[in-house]
């Protein structure tokens, strides 16, 4: 483009007329980049170290709590609510499941 030349124009070479007339143009731009590249482009801080520390803390907490949610621990909790024998509890659960699967008249 030569010095002093205008950029490409709309509507018969008169971009100002288009703007005054309220002509609008919608443009979509697709950019492929990684989240890190996008943060760097916009000048946002690198949060990778913080994210890694947070994920390690979450992992530690999950591993510490896994014992509470083992099948043995859950059954002990359920059985402590019902002081009956385990066989009675098993019968009760079987009746509840069978009753939910059969049609009632």
C-alpha cells in the first residue's frame, strides 16, 4: 500500500458513508493456541506453580479421606445405625431391593 492510501473500503469506496449510514459488519476470528499462550498474549500471570501446589494439596486430602469411604468403613457406619445382626440387615436390604423391583397390585 502506498503512503497516504486508504485501507480497503466498503460501499463504493466510501467507508465514512457506511459508518454514517449505520452499516455494520460482523467478523469472526478463530485463533488456535494453548491456554498458556493465550495467558502470555494477554499478559496474564503464569499460574502453573500455584495450580500444581493446589492439585498436590487436593490429592493429599483425597488420599487421607479415602479410608473413610472404603466399603468396610461404610458398612461399619451403616451397621452401627442398626444394632441388629448382619443377617437381619442383609435381609432388610434384600427386601427393600426386591420390593422396589416388583410391581405392586
